[in-house]
C-alpha cells in the first residue's frame, strides 16, 4: 500500500497560471509594507529579499478541489487534491499571484480521507489514469464551467490582495493585467529543463510549455513563470504606452506627461532571472535568443529616453517646467 | 472614469447612445470598457454587432459573474469580434473597445452583500485598467441602479470618479419622469444619500442627456406648414420651461442628441461611413455624439451650476 501511494504521488505534470498587474497603490510599497500585504498566513513569514531587486513572496495557501480536470477532448476526469496559491510583489510595484498543482500519472478510483490529500500539498490526483495530453491542452486553453480553474484561484487571491486596507487604490497610470498559463511535463532526473513553447495570445493571455526534471520542484517552475510573466507584462505595457496615439502624435509637455509614469515606475524594474531557481535560469537564454526580451526592452527604453531628450532639446524651458 | 447611464423609462435610446459614446471615445484613443447592466433586456450585443462572439461565450456574462457562477465576466473585443464591416477596421491610434455583455437568461436580482462585493471588485479593477468605464443600467429605479449606488458608496470607491448620465426623451412625460427618477422621493439622489453618498457631491455628478430631440430649426422640418412650425417652436419652448422648473434645465444638461432615424430604427453605432458615404445618418447626430463624448470628462461641464 505504501509503495502504491509513493508511486501515485510522483507527478508527471505540473500546471499553473500567473496573473500580473500593477499594484493599486500610488506609491510603491517598501519591504515592510510588502511583508504586511503578503502575510496570507499567520503561521508563516513572508520572504523578502532586497537584492538585486526588492522582492517579496507570500507563504503558500492551499485550496481544496474536487472537480473535473480541464481536458481538450471532453473526457471527464474527476480529480481531488489541493492547489497551491501564492503571491509576489516586485519592487513594491508589480503584484503577481500564481495557482499551481502537480498531477500523478494515475490515482485511486475512490476518494480518500482529506488528511491524505493534505499531507501532499499541491498534488491533485485523478480518478484513474490521467489523460496527459488532453489535460495539457485543456489547461492551456482555459477551464470551462465546472472544471478545475487555476485562473479563478489566482484571481481570487489577487482580488483579496487588492482589497487590502494598506492600499490607497490609486494607480499612477492605467494598465492591463496579463495572465500566463503554463504546463510542465516531467522528465527523468538529471536531464536539463527546457522551454518548448511560449506564445502571446490575444486578451493578455500567454501560454508556456516546459520540460522539467523530476528533481526540480514545481515551485521552482512557478517562480520561473512568474519571472517571465513579470517581464512580459513590462514589455507589453510599455509597448502599449508608446503605441498609444497620444504619445505617437503628441508633442510638447504632453509627451513628458505621458512618459513620466514609465520612467518613474517601470524602467528600473527590468531584472531577468533575479529570483529564478538556478536549475532553470538557463531557460531565459531561449527567450533572449528569440524573441529577445532584453533586446526589445533595451529598444523601448532607448526610445523613451530619446523622446524625452528630444523634448528637452527642442523646448529646453517648457519641457520640464511645472505646468 | 466611471460613467453610469440611467434612464427614466425604456425606449429613451440610453443603450444605443451610451454605446455610441463609448465608440467615439475609443476612436479618440481612450481604452473603453462598456458594461451591460441592463439585466432585464441586454441589448449591447446587438448594438455592437457581436452576436457570434456572444454565442461562443455561452452564459458567462455579467449576470453570471455578479451572482457568483463564474469568476470573471466574459470580455468581447469589439474591434476584433464585431460583424459590422466598418468597425472591423478601426483607424490607427484608436483605443481598446471592450464589451462585457449581460446574460440572455439573466433577469433582475436583488443586491446581496456578495453580489455587491463582486460588483465593487469588478468596477475597481476595470477603473485601473481602462480610461473610461461605461455602465449601462436598466431603466427606471431598478436593481441595477441600486447596485451602482450601493457600490459607489463603499468607502474603498471614494477615490474613483463616478458620473451619472440620465437619458430622457424630449416629451412632457419623459421630462417629468426623469426629474422624478433623480430628485423624487425614491429617486437616485435620495437613494444615494440613504446609502451614504454626500448629497451635494452626488447631485454634482449627475447630468441629463436629452435624446431624440427634434430641432425645429432643422432642414428636416423645413417643409412643414407655418402653423405646424409655430406649434413646434412653442412646444419646444414649453418643454424647456417645464424642464427648468423640474430642476433639469439647461445647466443640468450635458447635451442633446437630435432625433435620428438611424438611432431609432437600427439601434446601432453610427460610423463616419453612415454619415459621409452612405449618408443615411445626419452630420448633426455625429457632431452631437462627438460633443457629448468629449464632455464626459470635461470638468467644465461638471462644475457646480
């Protein structure tokens, strides 16, 4: 029995969803305030690191689930277990929440007492065999009604945090949240983790597929995905602000006004793989190669600085004077 | 900014006019989200011509969200999903135009704490994402109006700028009904104060929009007999007098939309093509909508009278 349990607990798949948004606070939070915000549990501390960027990670909270898995082929597989949710705040400015779980290749055909699920946090066991490919596609496509919806859990946590009394609920500029859905297939220990797919879809959706060695915990994959989601949000948001017609066609102080929030709140946030597990850091190289995240960021920041410089040259007196 | 669109009765053109305002603002470069809170009879899907997208979304609209059946209401990207030929090619530089549809099967429902919580969360989130959030409320003193008043009265919403447009037609009954909807004993102001709104602030955030107003000077009526013409002018003057007495006179009006067959019959967005190419819609209507759209955020029109 023990052996059977041990066998079934080994996961073949990890899935998650990250939501990224601007913290609804006019001022960025400092480390202490960040720790206060992310204190989701009284019994565990918030991890705050100040170097190389200010980054706070909440303790994990569990959500018990007993529902169908999202599947692309319509097969109805009931699954029971717990989903882990956690939140992170970067530089007191960007708020993220992640919900993720791991699944074994097969599970028992009956539901067991809760205690047995609780001792394996973050594991969701299917009734019978896990339809791996269909689940991967189902998770990436998004859950239907009545299916295990990671987005709901992540969004629920985000909503809870947005309501926190610490926040003044004012934003320095308007921005669009993004969500990244990810799946990681397990592969034998010792092989190198790899990134097999990253897509940018409409409506702020991104999807990502990974291969993850068995010895790398799912939390590390969640951390990598949070890091990617954060930088993708930065690129998307700044690009959108630059594309906005009012900046493109604008002239005079309105350019300064429009670019001001980018300079004050966003430009310094670029710091890829600052908090990514060492076993996964190299996956960034793939994205740096193509499409070239940092190259694009370089280009965007240069464009902004050039615009501002041009403004200062053409109108040295008005450009930066208070209006 | 949050804009709530209310009306005294059905048939005032509230939905179609506010949808056109959303369209104009998006054309001008704003990111706009339009919420169909007309729970009894959601019409925005028809106005934006996104029936297929609505079909694909099943019943995951605002109604299902507010009663807690889905975690997020469906969003429809109007530029991408509309079946309207002209809207499919928005000009460069325009902002996003997103519709959150109601549910076909959803009716009116009472405001519970949970519904209210979800409503506040949603409005807050959209406020931080979009330049303009337009909420189309069911006609009359409906649950949707109650929920909007209740939501905006919550302390965490105090930082948000919310404004109210009350649409009414240019007739004796409608003028009286609109005044009563706002200032009556069970009106919006009284209901808002009851929920914790500051009366002065709430009054200052409400403006009226006169819809389907026949302009006696318009070339449309140039062929009528002198008697008719004189009568029209007199009636128009009487109505102005009546509106003024009822407290919804000139200073409380954000703008008027002329009587426009295209708005009345087709209930769709009026595009520049309708005005310039096919010329089925009047230039005056386009100008009026454009003016009204600009005034939504022009503080000059929202100062104390």
